[in-house]
């Protein structure tokens, strides 16, 4: 499979969508991206697993990083892509292959931008944080991610979104006592006991704190439940998996402590956690980018890899053509006009306009 980086961004987005790349199976798309970028003499290309980093080395006085993940959640009967009335439908169209198409177009056609640019295309963003390709590069070759400012082309509806929420998954365990279901009174049903855990979740009132001028909306929700031994056995264990989306005024450690406090009656195991990032819009680079893109910045309600750049000391924001509310949905789509507009605005900014 080959990519035509000189096709318009909408056509390129469709090509990317039609190349299925569920987390962990990105190799065909990574191979195609690498082949396309290695043919461009103005870029130095580095590969790490299924992540590709391409950099200009023009000696400019500042460097920006444009990053995007190439993986998607599993398809939901929404492949191959289809176009209807200027709208492209398909898995990953919004999150975030439209943004990746913009990156590829800029990488191919901007041979002499006003600033040096690093383009990062990475794997495994949609799964647990330890598999994240950007984290892998940050650990093995952090110099490849160095810059004065970074933009994640995540879906933002064409508005600058500052910072990101942290995310945490925990397993809350209800215990019972096993017995034959015909003599149920001799046991204690752990699945029934888990009802109290669900009641805690139903009555929970999440915070909506303001952080650096942007309002974040937290959430604590059950995302899975497991229990049961057999059709004739009273179960002695039931596990409720909860996801906590927390504002960046809390660290991952503070978030874990909060979840343990909320479910203080039960054993809690933290199984995955990634801290958020404060908006950081006061940095000169971010302020300049916001002014160039226009609109009123808002908080990023979700976790993105701006947190990785924040940890590396690189100010970062989210800005992309997709709509965040459509991510992971069966009807996921992107307006082709929005993709073209995002490319034009980014092109003007990189050119120094």
C-alpha cells in the first residue's frame, strides 16, 4: 500500500482510514508512512517499532513538534470509508486520521518552513499507557521529541484545546462466599454485594474545577464488571472496573488516593494510570499559536499525549480538524472542509504568517 502525499488532504484521509490500523496492528500503515517520508530529501526519518519520526534540519532558531497517533479503536462496521455530501465516514476519520493526513501533507509540501519541524506518527495511543509509542520514544530517544512547542493534531473541532485530563482505571472487588445456588442462604452473593459499589458510582458528584482559566469536567464511571463461576454456583467474587477522568490539578497519585477513598469499603487495585497536563497557554509559544489559530481555547476533556510533552518540558496543545464528540463512535466522520481548513491554517503558521 502506497500513500500519495500530494493528493488533497481529504483524499489522503480516506486512504488512511481504509488502511485498518487497530492498536497493535499498525505495521502496514507505519510501513506506508515510512516509505512515503523516506522519499522526501528535506526530511531525516527515524523509525522506532511502528512509530515514525521525520525532522527538518534547516538551522532555524526554534523547533516545533507536530504529533499524531496512527492507531484506532476496533472498527464498528464502519470500514471501508464512504463520502457523502462533503463528509467522510469511517473508523478513525475524526480520531485522528484527518489530523495525520494534515501532518503528512505539511511534511511533504513544506520544504522550507519558518521553523524547524519534527513530525511524529506513533502507535498504540488507544490502549494502556505502557504500550504507547510516544512514551517508548520518550524513554529511548527523548532528543527526537525535543522542541520549543508541540501540537497534537487530536480532534478538537478546529479550536485550541489546552492541557488534558488524567485517566485512571481501577478494579474494585466485592467479596462473597461460594455456595450451591439451590442452598443460596449458605453463601453470600458477591454480585449482589457489588450493587453497593454501583450505588456509590450513581451518587458520585464529579468536580468541575477551573485550571489555568479553563474548566475541566471530571468523571467516575463503571466501564466493566466480571463475576460468576457457573450457572449453579453463588459467586464469591465480583470485580467492577471503574475509569476516573481527573482534572490536571490532581496528580496521578492524588487521583489514586481519591479513588481509594471513594471506595474505602472495598479492596481497590489501580491497573492503569496516566497523569494529565495543565493547559500551559501562558507560554509565549502557546500564546502565539492561539493567536494564529483564533477562537476561544477550551479544556481538553480526555487524555492526550500533551501529557507526554508536558513531562518532557515542552509546552503543548491539542488542535485538529476532527470532532472530539465523534471519536470511537459507529458514525465517526469528519467534514472534508474542516480538514482543508486545518491544513491551511497550520501551513500559514509554519510559514511564519
